[in-house]
C-alpha cells in the first residue's frame, strides 16, 4: 500500500535559480528575483499590424474599415497565431525590419497609384471637355473664305465626286 504525500513547497530562492537557469538556456539572463518576460502575444501583434495596414490603405480603398473592423482584425490575428503555433510557423517575422519597411511603404505607394490614376483620368476628362467646347464653338462660327491651298486640301464634296471618267468618251 502506497501513501501519497504532498511534496513540500519549493522555496522562492530555488524557483529564482531555476528560472534564471531556464532564462540562460533561452539566452536571457535574469537578475535574481526578477521574473522572466511573458511571451509576446502574437495574436495581438498580428491584429495590430492588420489594423495598421487597413488604416494606411484606407485612402485608396475606403471600404476596408467597414470590412476589417478592429474586432475582426483581433479575431483574425488570434486565429492566425493559433494556426501558426499549431504548425510551428515562425512568427518572428513580425520583428523584422523588412516587414516594418513594407508596412510603412507599401500602403502609401498603393494610395499614390490610386490617386495618380484618378488624377490622370480627371485630366483626360478635362482635356476632352475642352476639346468638345472648342469644336462646338468653331462649328458655330461663320464659314470664312478659303484660300486656294485650303480649298485644294478640303475633303468636302466636289462636283466630279462619284463620276467615272471613261477612256475614249
């Protein structure tokens, strides 16, 4: 017959030594009595990145905040982090300077492209309106006497148009 006894509590100083040894193995040395840092909340980090991307892309894509509310971004970030943990995906990319560069440079570039397309479309429409206005104003002006050179190049009707000249006739 075995009697189960409860193990005596581990003294705090031994716990600190064990935590320091664990931290040293992980590459983080701790001062005695200091608690190791909590693991980063990757779900919250991913949600924050998605929210930031939505806010930065909003000028070019104004419908995004309606679809990607902060609550939706949080759920997506949490779900993505859980899947990444399950499959062992490395989420340390969130700490990379390359990703930070992409996050700050890509959305304004997309916005600039969208605004540039709109600008050039408006310029083309304005040029077309001006061309129509000048064409309608020139057609309403009275016909002026054509010079002989202009008459020669004028594609207007000619008295001989449509008639064939037959040889020997």
